[in-house]
C-alpha cells in the first residue's frame, strides 16, 4: 500500500487525525525540493502540489491515485496527464469564501467611503474633503460572475448591505440570495443591469478573457469592477482602456494575467484602481480549513467510497 505524502506541515493533532482516518498508510511530511524520488513515487495520496514533484509523481512506477491540492485553482497542474492516468483530484474550494468575500467588500468600501484616498492623504498630513459626493452600497445591483462557494457568501453579505444581487454561472442554476441567475451566454445582458461587477471565475478554456473589450463595453458607464477570480479571465488591455476612458469608475484588482504586476504597467498609475498582491484568499485559518476538507475526503477514500468534497471534473476544469 502506498503512503500519504503531505507537502505542508501538519500539527500533531492533524497528524493523529490523518493516521486514524487511514491507518494502513504511512504519513510522510516534507518540502517538495527535499524529498527523495522514492518517497514521491510511493505516494498513493499527495496533499498539496509542486512543479518540483511532477516528474516523479507521474513516473511509470508511481503509485499515485489521488491529489488533494492546497488551493482552489488547479490550472497549474498537469491536468491532461492526470486525467489520462485517472488520478482523482480534489481542491480546497470553499476555504476562501470568508476572506475573499471580506476582501471584496473592503475594496468596495475603500472607494465608496473615501478610505483609499484618505489613507494616502493621511501620510501627507492633509485634511482634504472628497471632490465628489460619496455614495453607498445599499440599493445598488451587484453582479457576481462565478457563483460558487465564494459567490454564495458574497451574495449573502450583499443582501445584508441592502443590495440587489444577480449572478452569472455556467449552468444558470439558481443560488441562495441571488435574485436572478444568467448563463455565461447571457453575460452582456447581466453586465448592463449591474452597478458593481465581481469576477470570481476560475481559469478554464471557456473563461480565458471572459471579460474582453465587448464585455467591458456592455457594462454601465460608472460601474465598479472587482477581480478576485483568476487573472487570465480578464483581457488586461481591454480593462486598462475602459479605465482610462473612465467608463469603469473604479476597479479593485487582486489577480492579474502577469504576476507580479510589472512596475511599468499602466494600472499602477490609475488613481481609481486599488491593487492588492493576490492576497484575497489569505487567512490565518486556511490550513485548518484545508486539512478539514482533506480529512473528510480521506475517511471516504479509506472506506472505498466516492470523495464527497470538491472532486474536480477534468472536462469542466474545476
């Protein structure tokens, strides 16, 4: 029987829980670059992923049957090869719901309540009133593209703010706290109905440059745009053009097509843009929640049952 290889440190209690859930498996914990080839090839289950283990994990002698990633995004994994070998793949979708939702509203409030500008002026010891009138979130229409775990939490809080919530998802299936759901093909109609657009899409073949020049043109003049999904879902040049023309009044951006964002990039110089360095999903409770997902799946795996949480579809790529 193969081992369980964790590329992430576990607490003593978590180690005990893993061993209890799968008593017939040896638990190995190590950094990707420090592991021996044999340790990687013997792993039946891998918790986490790294490009440094790819060659050995996919070696003809590898015993790998299941990967539980440490992230929600799986676009950096060798998906075609994993699918070819029928390797089970689960992610940590849902771990980020609370921190990313809080990041979204932090970005919005930083603009609507003059907080971003005030923080900059404070460093200069400058008392300066806003040039225009401040606004509020209540009564505005929020569009969420990619209504999964994060989108549902965002919709719940948006309703608490007194906002109308609409959504876009591939299936068009309804979701709690979302008044109306559109399909991907109805994106432009949804954009035209929104004051604020929040992108939480995963990066797949279908979502590459989902937000292109036509999509930004379909948005209401003066709308806000938040991107906490994946950088590749947005055509960056089209976004910059829309911002420079002041068609989009504000953008809060946590992810980009090129990361780190080059110092010479025009987004840095736009005053109505708030940039954060891909941190929206960070939280001090990340490891705790990720391991909880893994343990639930591990118990099912050891019992020969289907993995109940976050099983990735290779055809959908999420």
